[in-house]
């Protein structure tokens, strides 16, 4: 990435009195996993955008809560939603599968936000893997970050 260029991120959010935010970069690294208590939408947005540009957001609910819609709309993020509400078990298994034994200590809101971000990230991961394989085959690993960014931007546009 060029100097001064902001990271592209995938976000998961559990909005309520305790609003938890999870942000993943395009490589699946956790950039943010926080809970804000009693925060207004503007405070949540400021906190999230401090880490980069969130192009995709998700929640653990099939029907988007109005606050999540407002937050996503405010930053022009696309919403990616599960077909049905995620169960506690599905969230727990998804997080363990994604992070393995290195799972950080989280409250229930953070688990919901992280599971949501992982759900959205997994929509893109197969294409990122194909891109990585192609870059390795063509000896273009030095271009992988830019290639991943371009692919992500094209995919988000089609959502």
C-alpha cells in the first residue's frame, strides 16, 4: 500500500447499549475488537474509521437492526447478512475455527461482532486464496496486496 493509504477493512458489529465492533483486514487479521458502552453513532463511526475504510459490514442477525443500517449507510459500507440469525453455538464454532487456540477473551457482544466479521470475510476468502495461488504461480507475490485490494473493491461493487 502506498504511504498514507488507508487499510480496507471488513467489519462486524453488535449494536446496542454495549456496541461491539470487530474489524478484519483483507488478510483476516483482527485490527479491532472493542466494546463501546453508551456510545452514540458518531462515536462508534469515529472509532471504527480510525482503523481504516470499512467497505463491508455484517451483523449476526438476518434482519438488519436499524442502528446497524444507519452506521453502514453513514460510511457507505455494503451489508452482508446471514440467511438466518447466528446461534451462540455457530458463533463460537466459527470463531474457534477461524482463530484456533489463539482466541482472545471476549464478552458476548464482542463474540457476536467478531463472528459477524468472520462471516463476511469468509465470503471473500475463496477468491483471495485463488488470487494468492495465481500470484505465487506467476511470481508476483510482491503485488499481492494491491491485487487483493483490487479484487475486493470489484467484489464489493457487485454486492
